[in-house]
């Protein structure tokens, strides 16, 4: 079979490659568009999340401030606790009713000092306040929110949207279409992001704003089932002895002791003025109600605390804040499910201030007045913590705690603090393992500790070498600098060699001098011998005129000299004489020779003396000096080598100053405004500088304290005050012998003397505790220290002592009904205040009414008990059997209670009291044209009719709303009609984002 061969096979491969390339190019084109689109969508989503988060978080913060009746501070939105009736940003002035405004005028007319006020403009219709991100410290609740806004980008340009601030506008809604039945108030809250020109920022033609509608209505005393003047205990038996004003619920050994009993269930809110103590809780994760101590109390509605905490008294007898073993876990779902009690099913809310009236009701207080000076300090402290306006004046300080020296080790401990009482703030950024930054550093810098939550930045400085590291609590840094230098070593070796050369030269010189001395002594000996020999010769005779030649004296027997020849005789002799023999002069003393030898001996003696007394001793000293120089140089070299081989080491430990250790949980609580800095030094005398010298100047330890102006270990970007250099201080050590000399405080620089910086004189935690106690004495968060806050708390028992069972109402009797009030088997609605002792016997199965009792006792029983009403009690005693039988307790406002009260005949129609409400009420409640009779029956068949029977139970606090102003010019009773406490209900929240 013939096969056809195409010549363009190679060309077809090229076509396939080109086709594939085209397909890939088209795919990349469309994929690129897809990726870009997805990126835009991600950016849009991130923007939306951050914007919604910022706006909603700010709204939540503002609503919290509304609930607490804050006076907002422009710029930071923190509460200004010193505001008065002239404050332009007061929530209470906006929600103030006409009745309350008129009541203030009445107070002024009665002679009360209400402080700064414009009586023509007491209430406000609205106000606008601004949040400036540049003023927020890192501890401000909205700080993280504002940081997130710095990542919002314009979707069109891709640039960061510059948010200059947030405006908050509160406006009273006076619309006639809103339902009103009394003291309600309606607010509209609008929040918007603004630019530097204070214009609302828009994205995609949508304003970045949020709007919320709030309804505010009184939180009356009668809306609670039970009010406790002080602490509520669930950690002891029913018959335990409690402090004045404390009440307690029985603690069972375990849930089994309760059997199948339902326990005590509160179906309406409960108010506790201070702390709540839960039953002792086992640390064992497997602990259940069946094997743990148990209190058979369930709070089905919200629990309100005046100003206190939820605590747990542990087995060690130590109370501490309650912390569930596994928040959110199956064993403890926080408030809703606890093995130790029925739980707080709707949570807890803290008012931020006690009800002072309850303290007087229980006879705990007798007239305490808040310390205005302390309140001013507290206000300043609160402002400083959230705002950076005064942070520029904060200084880091230190004070020595202890110091010790032993062997080659010295240790000193310092307390670090800020002079304004600010806290050291933990930084949230991650600290890498190799986070050491240095300058000219080649030594050891070893870190051990956590990798987050730094509180200071530590710098070690010595001889121009630095090493820096961020330090959290319970961390350690070891610094071991490289001392000396190659040039210093060369210099020391040179000095040693120079000393050795000097010794060699000195020894050579000594040898030469010794040789000279030996030669001189030898010469002296020869010269002395020659002199002695010369002096041993006879003195040469002296010649005269008669006899020119003396006779020979040396030889006793003169012998003529034989001579073969005849000695010629001088012919000049005029007189004839006998022939003479010549004499040898060397046999006679030669004066010249003697003089020369004496001179030579004298010179030699002088030379010997000079050598022995001067030159040789001097040369010996030169040798000694050279040896000393060698020793000095050698010692210096040895010390240098020792210092290099065993360099100094400084260990710095950063610790928290322990405030409290929980013996039960082992949890350690530290002071927030203090740190302990321990500096341990080994081989302090080895701090040799680069010149090889041991100077009096030792190392410096620089400390940068992180306060609320720092975020993620960096100064907050855009901070209005700039950097505060006073947060950096230096502990400048000296060297004294074998140890460091310790500075008394920090210095501004590494080479300046220590400054005198002092702290607050008390810990920040202690001051906060005092501030909390001081605020607890106020009747309200807002206007707490203002003059207009006229308090009738001291007259609480007088104001509440108004209704006796037998018709008596003599306020002179305290309590007005000082008898046992025993409830009967037949339910009857009663209002009794104040009663000495209220007793619910076993045959009373339904108890209704408003009561203020110094003591309430529920006796042993086998039948369930239903309580509908409000009890203010100073003491409470419930027999354990009552928990087993079951108790349901609510206020009259529980919807279910209306039916129960109708069934019991408490609520009945006005038109026919013998008939049931259901048989009379035929028309719907929304009927447009009801008859007068129908309106009357609707009212009398609902709980609102019971409310009208006791005016004090309509107050929003036990602290009386009515009383006589102390020192007033009038003697009439004045009512403030003030909403001390109220509910805030958010009806709607709208945003275009």
C-alpha cells in the first residue's frame, strides 16, 4: 500500500504551536480581567468590612455612653465626669423631659446650688461632637477601629481614604407620631466619617454614615423582682451570718441534694448593688453539678449590678473574679451554663455606680460624701488614659529596690514607673527571635521570653556599642560585649616589648658599668702598687757646692766598677779632683711619678666611687624600672587577655511587680503601672574600652517605656502630640573596684546625671480602686460631681417609710410597721414599706405586692411558691426545702404575670369586680373608639393599675427622687423627676454601606 508523504509536516507543528500560543494569550487576557475583577471585589469587600466595623463599633460605643448618661468630651468621646448643666455634650440634657427641666428650676427656686446653668436653656435639642483619631491613645476602646480605617482604599483610584475624624450627632426626636405614655424619650444618633474639611466622605456616591433610632424609658424600681443593698452570696448555707446589707441563697453540697426540685428561678431582672459571689467551683474540668457545690438559683432575665464584680470564693478562702474554666466550651458556656448554679441566662449589666439609697436603706451608710478632690484626680486619670493630650508630659522614672555584691557578681533591682501613673501597655506585634538591633555590636545578646506583648524596649550601651531588644513581662536579656580591640592589644604588646627592650638596654648598660668598675679597680690596684713601690725608694739626695755628688748610701761595701776603658774626665774642671762614678735615678723616688700616680689613683677612686654610688645604682634602678614596666605591661596584657577571654556579662530581667497570687488558681496579677528591672553583672572590672582601659564609666541601660502613645511597638502614626522623648530613660552605671556603682534614677541621656523623678505615691490599681469606690457613692455616672446633683439618699428610710399594713404611716416609726408581716394563704395585693420582718409561711403559695422589708424569710415548704412583685430586702433567709419545692419570682411586668394576677383575682374589671377580666374585655385593645368603661377595665385588668398604687416604686432608684433640700429656703418636698437609671432600646440602625 502506498503511503502519501506530506512535505509540510514540520510546518503543521509550527501551526499547532502558534495556535496554542494564541489560545494561551486569549486565556491570559480573560484571566487577567478576572483576576483584576477579583482584586477589586476583594478590595471592595475589605473596605465594606472595615467601614461597617468602624461605624458600628462607634455607634455601640456611643450607645453605651448614652446608657451611662455620659458627658462626651470633644475629640476623644470619653466621659467628662466633671461636666455640669452648662456642658454642651451632655446626654442627660438631651433626653431631659420638660418635667425634669422644670424640676431643676424648682430646685433653684428652693435655694439649691445647681452650679452653672442657663435656666432658659436647661435642656438641649441636639449636639454634635467629633472623634479625632490623632488624640486617641492605644487604650481607647475605639483605637483599633480607627487604625483599621487607615487601610480603606478608594475603589476608583486605589488610594487610601484619608479619614480625619468621626462626627457624632445626638438629636431629640420630638415627632408627634411617636407613642408616649410618660417619661419616654427618643433619640436619633447619626455617625459619619469626615475628611480634613469636615465634609462627610462618600464612596460610590454613598455617604459613609450610620443612623440609629433609640427609645429611652425609665428603669423603675418596680421592674425588678429583688433588690439587694450590697452583696449577693451563693457560696454559703441559708443560715450563714452575712455582713450588713448582704443577702444569700443556699448552697447545696451538690445538685443531687436538690433532687428533682426546680430551685429558685427569677423571671424578671434582679438588682445587686455590689458583688455577686458564686459557689465554690472545682478546678477539675470534669466537675458537674452532680459532684460540685451547687446553688439552685437561675436568673432567667438580666442581672443588674450597681458597681461590682462577679466573684467566686475559692477553697483557699480567697475571693477572686469569677473565670469559667473554659469560656465557650461545653463544660462552662460562660453565664448560660455553669456547673455551680443555674446561670445568668440573659447576662449581666453594670451601671457603673451604686444605688446610694440602698446603702441607707440597709443602714450601711450614714452620710458618706464623695471626696471631690479624689473625683477630680479620677476624672483626670480617666481622661489621660484614653487621650494623648497630656501624654507629652509623661516621664519614665526608676527607684532602687535592693542591691547586693558577692564574689564577682553584683545585682541591683529597680522599680520602673511613669510619673503620671500611666500603665505600661503591652504591644500586640510579634517579636521575632532575631529582633536584636545593634550598632557596632559584635558581642553576645541573648534573649529569652515570649514573642509578643512587649512593655519596654531595652538598649545596652558600652564604649560606642549598642544592642536593643523589645521586652515583655518575665523576659530576660543577656548582654556580653566584646571588650578591647586589635589596636588595644597591639598597643599593649608594644608596651611590653618596649619595656623588654628597655630592660635589655639597661642590662647592657649595667654590664658596661660593671666592666668599667672592674677595670677601674684593677687599674687602681696597679696604680696603688706602683705608688707603694715608688714611695719605697729612697729620696734622691739634694746636691751642694762642695760636693756635687753624694756618696753612695745604698751599698755598705762599695765596689768599684770595673771598666776596661778609662772614663774620660772633663777637661773643663778648673780644679783637679779624683775620678766620679755615675748614679741611677730610677732607684730614687720620682716626685713626678708619685704625683702622677696619686692623680691617677684619685681619678680612679673618683671613677669607682661614681660607678658604685651613682651610675651602677642608677643603672640598677633603670633595670628595676624596666622590670616593673615589664610587669606592668605584662599584667596589663594578662588583664586584657583575661577580660577578653572572660568578658563582663550583664543580665537584665524584666518582671511584673506582683499584686496578688491566687492560691486556688495560681493566677498571678501584676501591677499595670510598675515594672521590676533586675540587673545582674558578672566581671564588672572587665569593662575595658576600645583603648584597653578600665575607666570609671560603666555601661548604660536604656529603657523606652511603652505607654498608650505606642501601638505595635511604634509611635502611633499621625499622633497629634508627636514623640515624647521623656519616655526614654537611661540607667548610667559607674565602675568602682570589682563592682558597678548603681544610679539612683534614670537620666535623660546615656552620659548625663540621674534626674529626680517621682511617681504618684500610690499604685494605679489602688487609685483606680479608690476611684471606683468614689464613683460608687454617686447616684449617676453623669453629673456625679456636679453641684446640681442634689441627693436625697440620706433620707431614704424616711422617704420609703410610707405604707404600713394596718393603715399606719407615721414616718416617726422606723420601720413604720415594726411587726412580723405574715402572708396568708389567700393572695392579696399589698404595698408595705418599710416592714421589720416579712414572713412567707408554708401555706402561702402566691405572694403579690410591692414590699420594702428589713428582713424577708421564706419558711420550709413542700408546695411551689409564686412571687409576683418587687421586694427590697436588707436580709434574706430561704429554707432549703423551698428550693426543692420550687420558687418562681417575677415583677408585675412579666407578660405571664398578668394572666396569673387576673386568675387570682388581683386584677379585675372596674365595671364588675366580681367578673373575670376575660369576660368583660370584649373589644380589642387597639379599638379606635373605645368606651370610657372599656378603657377603665383595660387599665384595671393590667399591671399598670398596680403600679399607680406606690409612687416610690416608680422611681428609677431607691435613692429617693423626692425630698427636702438641705439648707433650702423652703420646707416643701421637692421631686427631681430625674431618670437616674433607664433602659435604652435600639429600634433601628440604617446604613448605605
